[in-house]
C-alpha cells in the first residue's frame, strides 16, 4: 500500500465565528504511530484512538506506519471531537483508499463513534457560514446537523450517517442527496410563540408598563408579592417584541449552536430567546467563561429577554458583572488561552419581592419583616445596576373577579403591532446614529434634542424633582420613558400626561413601597 500526503478542509470555532482548518495527513513508513500537531486540545488528541477503531470497524485498513496529522493554522487552538471524520478521510486518502481529488470541493465536520457512525457536533452553522464565505461549494455534516447547516444558502449540504457511506459517496459508488430546506417556511414555523398575553388575567397596569418598556427597549424591574404573575408575564414579553429578522435569527442560532443549546430538531431560532437563569448562577455562567470561553446566559439571550427572578437573591458580584454588557451590548472574556467577545444585546427583565417574606405593602397578608430587614434586602441591588433599569413597577395581588373572568386579555399580536409602530418611529428618528437603536440608548445629546417637554410636562417634571425628591438619574430615565410613551401615542411632542405616566414607573424613586 503506497503512501502519500492528503489534505481535508474542516472548520473550528473561535468566539461565535468559525475559521477554516486545513487537515494534512502524511502516512509514512516506520513504526505504527500517530503524531498530531497544530495545537489540538485533549478531545482532538483523543480522536486518533476513535478514528483508528472506527476505520477498523468500518472495514478499512489504518495506515501501516507512522502517521503525521497537522491541523493548520498551527498557532490557533483546535477544540472538540468535530475533526474525527475529516481526519479519518485524510487517513484513507493518504493510503489511497479514497480518491484525494474527490475531497477538494468539500468541507468536512463530524464526530465518529467507534462503530464508524457519524455523531452530532456543536457549531455547525458558523462552520457552514465560514465555508461558504471561503468559497467552498459543498459540506459534509452529521445527519442530525444537516437541517441546521442547510439554512445557509449557496452551499450544498450532504448528511453523513457513517464513515463507510461517506467514503462510498466520495468514491462515486453511492449517492447522498443534498439536504435542502424551505428557509421561509422554516422561519415561519420557528417564529411561532406558545404563550400569549391573552392568557394573563388582570394586571393591566403591569401590562401597559411592559408595552412601554418593549416599545422603547427599556430594562424593567417588577416588584410584588409571590404569586402575582411576575414570572408568567415575563415569559410572554418576547411575544410582543418585533419579529426577528433572518439576520438576527442566524446570529442568535450561531450562539446557541456553539453553546450546544440548540433545541433538538430545530435548525433555526426564529423567535426571541427567553433565558431565566437560577439565582445560584455564577458570574461565569451568566457572562460566559471556562478555560476556553463559551457563551453565557447574557449571550444566549441575545436579541431576546434575560429574566432574573428573585433579583436580590443573586450574588452581588454576579449582578455587578452585568453592568458592562448592559451598557455595551457585548461581553469580552479574557483567559490565558484566548480573549473572545460575545454579543449580548438583550432586554433585562427582573422581578423581586418587596421584602424577605414577600408581603410588605400587600393588602391581603401581613408582613413579618422588620424595617432593618427590608432595608437590607433592598440594598442588595446596587445603585449602578438600578441606573440601567429605566422602569420599575409594582405588581399587586390579583382579586377574585379578575382571576375568575372568562374574558380573554388583549392578545400579544395587538400589543406587538403598537410596539412595531413605535420602534419604526425610533428607527427613522435615529437613522443617522448607528449607536442608538431605540429610546433607551439615547445619551445626553439625543435627550437634549428629542426630549423637549411641553410647558405642562415641564411643570410635571419640576414637581417630581422638587416634591418627590427625584434624582438627576431619575430625571433622565423619566425623559426617555416619556419619549417612548409619546411614540406609542404617535405624538411628536412630550405632553404632561406622558410625563405623569412615566413618573408612575419609578416605584423605587417614589419610595411608596
């Protein structure tokens, strides 16, 4: 069996993007031994044993002598088991059991079982996008990843069940039909929500505040006793956000593909993500991390909702690390091995009880907490974090008549239409400002230009500052929210009634709870 040098193209992941990996295999003479170079991690190094056994169990002869495998570029670390299949094909091509010329148009990715079966891997979507950008015409992927890869237009996707099938296909002895999907139909199905605001009984004040928050991209804090529907409402907020564009869907899917959180049998995330980490989450779990950084909850919520229930129960250091992502819309993680940046443009929705027992100010149950306990509980949330939350509202208990009513509430579709109109107004207003996407992003300059108050509104604001002792921070927040309420009312000017409503959304500043 003569030996030769073979080359196979694959892909690796760095951050949320992929890069081309060129796998060279040289099957020479000498003692049987496999040498792998090119900064492979432990999972990649272990592939030699999986590949060797998979070759035998698939009826192929492994290289008889020394085999050198080079993963280029050699100065970038390669991670995971996704190089098993291309390494196996490289070995077969190097020993003339596979036509080397047949491999040239393909990018190959997949993990091998010892039986030769091709298993699902993470990061298929970014690898496929990178292959298309690099001018590769075809890609071979595990069958369970094929639909995900097929959402990328302009590249032929071939699903692989096992190593023997792939070799027969490349040698021209078997046909594998290219996987195709109806992207428009897939997007329509993926963008359907299972929950709706019509299912929420009562809480009209809270629903109105949420509509305002979504319309202007404002972060929101809900305060109320247990069982008032704070979590139920939060789960439905994504359903009134503007529909995702295909570009947003692909970017969000990339993140979930890399993290391995893409739902089974779902090739595309077409609806806004909703992430609700437990309050025991670590800062690495929230922001992302690890020796080789992977996306955290803030990135998995990209283009969607991050809901933090029981906000004061989160560790102080965990909440504090969110300040930069909330401000910048991205999170940078530095490690000895690499520094990566993940996007995290999300709407923060938080909920908390008014006191440790949960019933301070409740009309139906008596609070058992001392003033000192209540103050200590509230102080767990720092001022800098509250600075980044424009709206905080009370969510009171729902009475029996509202709970027993058979009348459905206003559906999400109706609320979403108003939100879309308000967002379109903001897009037109800020079309020349790439860093401002909605009212919540406005800085001092934009507020001075677009936050002009009518005389009645000025008087209302003066009263809030002087009599309610609102801070300068609260003043800016009220201006932003007032601008959003005006947009929902299709008003170019900010009237007194809009400011009055915005003041009601500053529960913590009014100190009424």
